[in-house]
C-alpha cells in the first residue's frame, strides 16, 4: 500500500483525478489537494492576484467544495506526508515538493494553439504557464503522460515530448460523450454558445462581434450562452444582455448535457468543441475542425480512468532510480518503444 497525491485544478480536472482515484483507493492511501505553486506564483495567489487561474478564485473554491462533498482526504499542498506517487492534472508548474517523485501527468482536455507566446516560451525559456496549455507536457518532469488520443500523442511528440513517455489512454470526462444524452436539461433545439476566458488570460477577444455572430447563426432559433468558469461573470452577462437581449445565460451547469440537447454549438477555444463534434452537432468555432477531428479523444465507454490506474500501478512498482535516470535523457526525440500503454 502506498501514499498517492492527486493534484487537482479546475472542477473538470478535479473530477478526472477523482475518477482515477476511485480505482486505487482500496489498495492505496489517496489524498487530494487543490492546485498550488511555490515562490512568486504562490505569493501572487495568496494576494488573490491569480483568481482567474486554477490557483485561486472560483476554480479553487469549487475544488475545495467538491473534495469536501465527497469526503475525500485532503492534504493541502501535499505537505503532510511523503508520497510514493503523484498524479497531476498539469505540468505548467512543477511544484518543488513533487520533484524527484514518481509522477503521472494526465491531459485535461483541449490544448491551446501554438501562438506567439508558445514560441516565446520555447525560445526564451519563459515559464510554461505563460503560454497556457499549449506547453502541456514540455516539463519532462514526469514518468508517463496519459493523453486523449493517438492524434494528441503525435502532436505532443512533434512539440518535443519524449515519445516513450506518452500513453494513449483516453481521458476521463471525455471518453464516453454519448452518455450526455441521458440528462434532465429542460431545453431542446437551441443554439448553444460556449464562451472562453480569453480576456481573463490576456488574449484578444472582441466579445461584441462574437455575440453578434451568435445572433446571426441562431437566427430564429433560441440562443443559450454557457459562460466559462473563469469568466468575469458580471461583465459577460452585461454584454450579452446588451447585444443579445433575448438570450438565456447559464454561468453553471453541465455543458455536455447542454450540447447534447442543442441543434448547433458555437465555441471560441474550448474542449466543448470535441463534445459537439463527437455528438454530430452543427459546429461553429475559431478552431480548425479538420485538425480537431484528428485530435478527438478516444471513446472507450468510460474506461480511461481504469487504463490510467494500471499505469499508476506500474509506475509505483518501478524503482525510483530507474525513473530518474530516464528523466535525465536529453535527446528531444527517442525511438518509440512499441509497448502496451495499458
């Protein structure tokens, strides 16, 4: 029996960590923590300057609420005990107290396009979080990276992730999307607009034009907006009331179920685009649909968490010196080992 720490983040990431832990909790001591940082990032989070990220604000509050509601063992910042394995939702920050430990990284969802910040991070060695999820997997400070699909495995390898450290497992919450049709959401036959927190993460967003575009696509159909959890809710609602006064707005709720009942889905940069494509909806997005179809998370009837569990068990039984030696390899690409990911 070992001690396992699950580092959570957004509510989506937290439920993914819980799904994996359910398969380990009978054999191991499982503990959970909201996402955390060290140094200047930790100081900024404590001053509430990072409430638009998973280090604070709504994300941290919802994670703490979820962990409490499910009576899960909480170890804030993983400081109360030594851990034999860490399962984390993001390597944009590698916390000091997990360095040198066994680490399994799990892809959360869609990754950001490779914009100018992505290239600046790689060229200037800036902190990975500056480029958001476009730099996922680039820390190399983990033993296995569990990814959504073969398409994503190829994408991460192209970016420089060591291929032998990638396992195509699928990811919880996005591996059984057809189940979203089993819902009690009261509306049907509408156009759903899923917003993205572009402004909150310092990216350009002409919200007026986006809302007017949604109006045009909806036409005579009802229009519903689902706001991203990171959004400035008051501002977003005010703008929608101004430019789409007849629209219905939800700041909370299961967006997968909303997508299931919609005729058409409009997104900016959102994992929800995968859900809409998987369910065969009419899709309008800023992203390239052909590329998204190549990256689509595998649908395995919800068994991704089990596959990830098997990997966790394998890593737990691998000597630490062997894992650390593998991390020290400096070649950007190694020949892929044809091994069973599960």
